[in-house]
C-alpha cells in the first residue's frame, strides 16, 4: 500500500489536504473568518458608538499579558475578567505551547500586551455606573516598550465592556492556528445608550440548577446586558440559593456576578402571585379556600413582608427592588381575584367596610404599604405598570414603572415624572415564540417620547423570559439570539446603527455563532419560530 | 418598621422560613431528595447488575480523599477522574469552607475517604476492556483507619464506571447543605452487558464547536456509553480539529477522551457521500458534473484513500474504523447513483466493460478495496449493512456489520459469522423525533438470536444523532434523555431490569434531572416529540 503523504510530488501533506478540502469546499459550517463572511462588516455586537478600522491583520500572543494603571480600587475584578476573556479568546489554541513569554516569542506576535487604564478608584456596581471605554488596537513597531492594545475607562465595569469588545475582535484562524485581529488598527469609543439593560429570568415555573443560572449571567455579559431580574414567585430562595442566598456558598457566586459586572434585581410580587407563602403561614391567606391576594387586613402580613425583605436586602445589594403588583387590577382580575377573595372572606369584607374601601382601594393600600417597606430598607421600588395604570397619583414618586402590557405606557409614565422600564410584551417577551428577531430589534423604548428630559426618565428596557415552557433543556435557545437583538437596541446609538448599512442580520448571525462557540446554545436567527431547529444542513452563519 | 427576624416568638429565621415554604409547598421544581421522590427506588442509571442497600443516611465530606492501590499502570487518568467527579458531587456545596481535613472535621462526616483498588496495570482502552467494578459504601465506626467507600475494579476504566455510580448515589441535601448518601450501606457489583455502547455524532451537516463535542463526550460517560462514532462526511477533520487532529492542541483533547474512558471511532464513507473530496482533487470525480460515487477506475482514488487513512490512523488509536458504504446499493440508489454516474461517464463505462463489471460489481470492488486498505493499517473495518446485504459472501470476515435499515439484520449477519452493531433506525435514530423514550428503551439488540455463541457476535448497539436538524443550539436535548434509554438497554442485564418493578420511567426522569444539574440540556422525558419544551410548570422530575 502506498503511503501517499511521503510522496514529494504532493505539495501538501494529507492533513494539509484535509484542511484544503475544508477551505475550498465551502461546505464548511465553520467559524473561521475565511468562511465567506463579508469582511467589510464590523462584527461587534452590540455595535459601538464610534469606531474606525484599517486593513492590517495582527496576530495575538496566547501569552498576552495585562498591565493595569489607575487610581486604586479593586483590580481583582478586572484581573479575573482578563483571565476569563483570555480563556475565551485562546480557547481554540489552548494546546499551543507557550513556554516562556520571552522577547523572542513576543516578537513572533503583533500583540503581546494589553494595558488597561482605569480612572475611578471605585468599584461600586450601581445602576448608571459609567460603562464608557475606549479601545485602541495597533501594532507598535520598533519600540522597546510595546503597548499595542489599550483600554481606557472611567470604571472597571467600563473596562470589562472594553474587554468584551476586544474579545470579539479576536478570531481564531484555522490555517495559521493563531488568533488574529483583522482590519486593524482599531479605534473604538463606546458607551451605552441606556443604563438599564435587563433580562428577566422566571425561575418560579421550573427549577434551574445553579450552573444554568450562572451560564445565563455569563452569556448576558457577551451582549453587554447588565441586569438580571430574578423572579421567584414562590419564594424558593433556597432553590436558587447557591447563587443568591447568604449561606456558605453564596459569596463566590456574588463575586461571580460582580466579576461579570451584572446586577441582580429580585422580585417579590405582592399582593397577587403570593399564594404559596400561606403554606408556611396560613394566616396570610384570606381564608383556606381563597388564598390570594394576601390578607390585607393583618399587621402580620406586612410584618412578614418586612422581615422577608430585610433578609433579602442583605443578599441583594442592588438599589432597585421589584415589588410586582401585576395581574391584580385589570378588569378581569379586579372582578375575579379581588372581589372574589377579599369580598367573600367575612373578616376582610368587614375590614373593607370599616375602612370604607372597595377591593381596588385595598389593592392600592397594599401596594403603597409594600412600597414604604421597600423604601425603608433603602430600596427604590419597581412595580409592574398595573399599579401606575390604577393609581398613578398615589404612587411614591421614586417608583420605577415597569411596562409590559403593550406600547404607550412609558410616554404616560415619564409625562408624570416617573422613571420607566420598557418591556412591551408584543415585542420583548421571549416566551412569545412567534416574535421574529427583527420585531425584537426594531422595538424602540423611546417611541412616543420627544422631549429630551422626559427621554432620560426611560432608564432602559428588559426582555422577559417567562418560564411556562422553558427549563434547563431549552432556556438558552429561547433567550438567544433574540435577547441580543434587544441588547443592541439598548446599547447602541441610533447614529451608530444608521451607519451600519443594513448589515444587522449578518452581524446578528455572526454573533449567534460566537455565542455557540462560547458554549451558549443560541438558536438560529431566522427561524420562523424562535428556538426552532435549523431547517437543514449548512453553515452556522446563514441560518 | 418591625424587623421580624429578630423576634423570639418566631421559631425560624426568615431565611429558614423561606426554606420551609420551599419544602412544604411542593411547588418546588427542585432537585433535593426530599422532593416527593419514591425513596424505595434505586436512582442509578443505568441500573447495576447486582445491588443491595440498607436504611442509613450517610454524609460525605467535601474534602473526600482518594487512595489508589494497584499493580502500577497510569493512575493519572483515575486521579483526574476522581477530581472531575468530586467537582460534580460537591458542586452545590462548593462554597462551604473546608479549612483542613483534620480529624475533627473528618469526624463530622460519615464518609471522608475513598479507596480504589485496581487489579490490572494496563490502561489500554480497547473495545471489550474490562469495565466491571464493585462498589461498597458503608460507615465505619470507631476504627482508626477508615475506608468507608471502596471501588474495586480490574481496570482503571472499570474504576471510572464505579466512580460514576458513586457520584449518582451522592445527592445534595438542601436542608442540611451537605452531600448525603441515603439507603446505605450499598453493595454494588456491576459490569456491562455489551462492550460496544455507542453514540453517532454527525458533524457533517452542521459545525459543532470543540466545546460542544467535549460536552457530549462528557455527558456520554454519565450514562456509561463508551464510544463516540464521529462522522464527518465532508472530511473537514480540520473543523473538528481541536479534538481529534494532530495539531498542537490535539493532545490535551485526546487525553480528555481517555480521561472519560470513551473511545472515538472515525468514519470515512466511501464510495458514496464523498463528493466533496473532489473539490481538492477533481480527478476523484467520474466527471465534473457527476461527482459520486468516487471514480472507481483510478489508482489515484485508492492511493488518496490510503494516504488519508494513514493520517487518520495516527489520530484515532481505536481499533475499529468505519468505512461507510451506505446508501449506494439500495434499489433506488443502485439505479440512480451507480448507473447514472459510473455508466454515463465514458472512461468509467469503458473500464467497467473491460473488467466485465456492472456498477454493482464495481461498488463491491470499491468497498472491498477500501476494506483492504483499512485492514493494512491495522484497523478492523465496520461497514453499514448495505455492503452485507449486497455481497455478504465477499466481505472480509473481520467486517463488523452495522445495522440501520430495520430489524432482523443482526440475526442474519451473526448467522454468517459476522460481528454486528444494532442501530435499527425505527428505534435508535435520534433524529426520528416521534420515537418515544420507551420505544428506544425496549428495543432489543439480541432480538431473533437464540444461540448464545451467536449472541456474542452482537458487540452492542449505537444510537445515531444525524445532523440535518441539529446544531449547537439543540443537539444535547435531541440526544438526551433518549440516548440514556438505549444506554441502559446496552449496560444492564435483563435480570437486573426485571427486578426493577416498573420504575423505569421514574428512574429515567430522575436521570434527566441529574443531567440537567450537570449542565446537560436533556429534554423532558415524556414529551410527545423528543426535545419539545416542557408542557407547563412543574418539577423537573415529572415531565
């Protein structure tokens, strides 16, 4: 038998032949940048505020080193972030031996060092924390001290966003087996359009193992989302415990959240959706057969809410707290839930009569009392829009109104001076599987708000992953890639996007493949129903 | 505002209250062993050959130590396996600080040490490697040297299977925040029913990032599957490269495969399904417009196959090699592919006439020649059943016949003395989404084979994950949990299963939740179509 590869008249070894087939055939469903992608596009998601690029291709040293300059503060978060991104960037070249980062080795690569300059000494992760950064990537030739890549940011969280952008510029080249940055030099100046860029995760309908939640938080940082709204209606804090409670294992998890620069906001939904509380304390139910809304008449109810919120306060450092208040006061629910349960329980009915209240007044009373409790614990309360729709003039002026029922609510809320979060269910409820990526993408949180000072009251938006038909098996492909469409809407300015020459779909398809490469099960972009399988064979980039 | 938790008349702190609600309500979709599971069942998947258990609950020390005794050989694989399983077992208690494994700390736990005894000094991973093990879990009281848990095995691979079983006995208890083993003492004696327990992964229709492939290999070890049949029809070895090629990063990946004790078998499918080769060497095509089957007339064709197989041989140490040979010789294909392409290409037609061959003779000639090449490289050839169906008497007697078209082929193959792999597409093709878990489960590889010596020729079976509608976003929930149903059929003896009292569904549902906890996106078990979302809210265990 002939051993073909030994023959000198073959220019390539067989392995090279295989590589060659791979590249030529075009059947590759691969991820290399030579896969027929339009190289003139800027494959950064979400698109930065400003950027310029060139025509050079630079190689990046797997032994990339980090240097941080700044006014003190905790750089631990930044160093850990750098390590995390280094693992992502060099995942495919993990086996390439880098014995020492000697001058000789360094000279083989165009980029061997990353300098991060942080202006602020504070590492507090607040809503509206300065996430701006500039990123400069170039080759420095003939200089003894090389700082080819510089990220400059006000805060470590801006620097983390810059690292994410840097990681997206890096692509593994299958031919040279090295990480490359094409179209260098790059100059990127970036900052978010909205401070609040959220994802709601409903863990009340199905259990999510801790690792699944961690993976989702990690994936959010890839799209520069900044907030997970953590909904656990049945209050099984213990269930999500390892991430968010105070037990022994909470601290590393909290660190992890910090490390990704992601806020976590909790929701305790009262007075509706709280029936399960009564399993522990049946006194919370109006009566044994009519279990929600919670008994509005007892001090005990509010004492317990206060106690629970105190415990939660220590676990959730974030300044916003979601008090729910939804699905109680629509006409349907008003007549059904309130009348049915409060009116038909003798002691509640007596209390209502004594206080000259109708059920809807008691609902207002309950919501406002819960708001007071949250505010007393140094929280800013968030409520679903039903509370605003029912008694806007009574709401605490610090209330953040959380839109969901449809369009047009944020304009009304900001007109009355309230802050607002956009989550119009027609476009940003991820469990609505028939909403296509572009319907998500072209939703506009500021629609109907012309006045600049009023626009500022829209703090951002949130895509909502309700849990009826998602569990660990399919949550990631239900969230992604559509959450990314909203993420760009919330991060990128209209100016930046308008210069994008209709490349959105191609860029989003690229980003979905990037998510896949990073271990996130993002579904094909253009499927008719979200999270459907790919319709047939082919490249990740085109489906 | 009252701070409820400070009040002495509350027996529990609020956090405990939350825990309590969680446990009482029964709305928990949790994973704790107190979730209404039937505690009398043996939640080990696949079910071991023999086992006895008791009524004690033991706690396991997060600082569990390992001691290996044996006749030399590489224990690196075993130590790494132990570390991997320790991460899995103590995932939920990762934050619990274990300062030192002092005698005092050890005394807090029932199990603090694991002893593994390995008889063989060889760590060769061959088909039919001895995977038997015994596992003994008990509490040893009042003894100075404690060896509460012992795994005894002939080979390190048996020991790895024992570790998997041990890890499945361990469950995190949310109340005590410790890892517990219930129903101790355990005595388990186990070994596989079939040596070949495979999963085909088709990476030719969609690209799978390296991490996705690694995750699948890892998940296979949870179900004690032992072989990944790696199909890459378009030969983009480079594409899967990081796992399986010889480039710089291959070595760690190969180690990883070894570490899980999983074989990898490659397939190069000739002469059909190889059209893409001609992109590199158009001479391989009969003519420019008629591209498969490959040109049977040229030495070049077989020289190239030989060269490619030589390269692959160095990458794939496993003793079986799959030569395909499918979808050429069915009536449809015979008339279409062979006649159409070989008959209509002038120089091929002339060659056929000169050699007095019909296309089906040339197909046989091609397959047999490819077999010779594989055998010359010290491989045992595997062919899809079409080759057996068409010219059984010409096939090399070492050929392993790979069934797929339907039932009844293995009985014919073993009757003629061939080894056989069972993959009846009606039940074990995972892309057939309408095949329910129990149809997969109750498929029997030995059906129709009464003679014991003939039964031994059925080396096992393989579930096939063809790739038309799976990619990174949904491959895991298409594979799992149904692949686990086949895995138990291939591992567990009929005697062991018959004593199982119809608990299969409950045990499989438990195993799917176990997979979820370990980061595998296994779909609900009882959905009408595989990989459908859960139909509604509820516990992982019941859907």
